[in-house]
C-alpha cells in the first residue's frame, strides 16, 4: 500500500505548501490513483460525460466523479461505456451503486478493462427509488453487506475503491456511529479513502433534494476521523461554496468535495486552482480557451452519436454570469425550444447565436470575454 506521508498540519496549511495530490491504493499490486485536494461530487443528471468534459477542460487539477451508475447497467452496457461515462481519464472516478456483490464485481472488472482508474461506492443516496432497491444510504445500516460488496470488487479488480457515505441514517447517526461504521468497513476490506457528506440521511423525506438542506451539517463529526484513522484518506463534502471554506477544511481533512457550487458555477474551479496551485489564470481567459474546445467536442458528439442538443448545452449554461449570463440563458432556452421542433443547427451554431443576441441585448462591452470574436 502506498501513501504520501502527511506533513504536519501547520506546514501543510501554508498556501503554496499543499501536497499536489494524495495517492492511495489497496494493496502492493493495486493501481495507485492520484486524488486531488478538490473534487467534483457525483450528481445525478449533472456529472454526465458532457459536464465532466467541461470540468476537465476548465481544470486538470481536480478529481471528477461520474454520476452514480448502477452495477447492472454497467454490465448490461459494457460495449457502450463511452456513452455512459465518456473516455477514461486520470481525473475520473466512476461511482457505482448497488448491493449485489456478484454484479458489483462484474461491473468493476468491466470498468477496469475499459481503462477506468478508480471506483467509488455510493453509500449516501437517500432517494426513494434507491431506498426501494436497498442500496445507497440504506446500506449504511448494513455494514456487513458493504464489506461483502467491497471484498467482491477487490477479488476481481486492483482498482482503488473508495466509499462515499453520510454521517448516519435517521436516528442512527453521530460521531460514534460514523466512527464505528468506518472501522467495520475499512478493517475488513481494502478501502483506504472515505468521502463523508457531513449530513445524515433522512429516509422518510419525500424528495431526495431535501436531504441536501434539511439535515444540519456536522463537519465536527468528520474532522476527528483523520486522527482516529491516520492510515486512511478523508474527504469532506456538503455545503462548501467558497475558497476560504475550502482552505479551512483542508486544515482538518485531506480533501474537499464540491457539488452544487460547481453545478451552478463551473468556473469556480478556476478560483480554486488559483488559490491552491497558483495558476494565475482569469475566468475570462479560461472561457476564451474553454468554449472552442468544448463546442468542437459537442459538434462531433452531436454528429456521431445523435446526442440531444439539450444535453450538450446544459453544462455551459452557467459559464457566463451577471446580466449577460441571464440574457444568454434566456435566449438559449428559447433557441432550444425551436430546435426541439425543427432540429437543424449544431451546438456551436446555437451557442454562437445566443451569445451574439445576449451581447446585443446587454451591450457590446458588457461581457468581458472576447470568446465570440476570437472563435
């Protein structure tokens, strides 16, 4: 097993002194995955292959998690994996859902053969559909089954397998429950990386998204884990939306995971890179190089795979901010409605057209990015 030695907290905290990556594996023969200090959370209907492509262009320094893929879906579609998760990359972690050791093992084997470099097990999703299938957050109530799943994966694959869990479920939550759960799972498996969403899951809520707001955050339940399990890597997730908060959390844990903030503001990754890695690139500079790359990719995907224009455009809706951004999104929505009735334009044509209309509506000098004139 390979680990980076953890520097003393005071030295590690200095800006510019952060370790670039955390390396973790599961055995001497296991693939070592370079996990970044900051990662993009798995989000259903958000972190699809198009959004992850966009994030990868914005930042090469963040780890990117796919939306949850059920193990049975991976096995059934082994010949169409690129349509599910895109091409494998050094930044990508594929999150798996399920509770059947056999299928989880098959999925891990398929993904390893495809070229994926790391896996994550979903132990935090509280949606009613997932609950009914007895996986996601509900698995935290059955740690023995989690152990069985992880062992099955490790028996056929040498990919690093991390877990993403909550601080507990319903009335079974708290620092002692969390500590016990992690001890049971990691002492009987080769799991070395734990991502903790610092809220418990409330299974009785009728909408899964309420679990992102109603349960209170308890970072103080997560922080002690680093000293309790010094051989493990810990990433905290939940309610993190500023660079200052990221830096504060990195005093206490090994990594930070962001979800909704990146969904609504993908260019926040630029701010993170500037703070942690001194990249000194402005958001406008990133947009200028980002959109030509992404739109070229989108046009190819649209022609090759007949991908919906809505799916291709969705990742870039929040690239522009302020009044210009609101006008851009409004024109984009109207244009997509027209395309749905009579599709005849490429993704890049639609985006260029809406950009020009937003410029005209807002004022020629109101958008700082010179992308369109350079495109």
